[in-house]
C-alpha cells in the first residue's frame, strides 16, 4: 500500500469536507434526531460510497486518457467555474406572480 498517497488523500478530502453542505446536513440531522449514531453511520456510509464511485470512475478514465490530459481538463473546468463565479451575476430572479 502506498502510505504517502493514503495520507495525502485523507488530508485532502478531510480539509475539503470541513464546513461543506454535507457536514451542515449532518449537523442539522443530528440536532433533530434522537440517534446520533444513525446519523454518523448514514453520513459516513454516503461519503464512503461517493468516494468509492469517484475512485472507480477516476481509475476507468485514467486508463483511457493520459494523466496530463486529465489534469488539463480538470484545470480548464475549474477555470471556467472560477470565471463564472467572478464575472457573471448569479442573483436569483424574483418569482413572477
């Protein structure tokens, strides 16, 4: 097992998940429920499943495309998202009544 990659993956996901909407949903669910264990195991299971799907999809795509192209696609995708957030007004339009 590549322990460096394991640690890097853990730290990256841990830091990116702090304060995101799934953590806020877990806080809201545990505040309204009697079983904090059920909320913990449910949210942990969901995170494990989504991580598994991401790793499987990433492995499959990596077999089809070279790493350099994958990194370029990811960089362009993030740049488009950043430009959209910075340049376009994302205010919701008022509901028409």
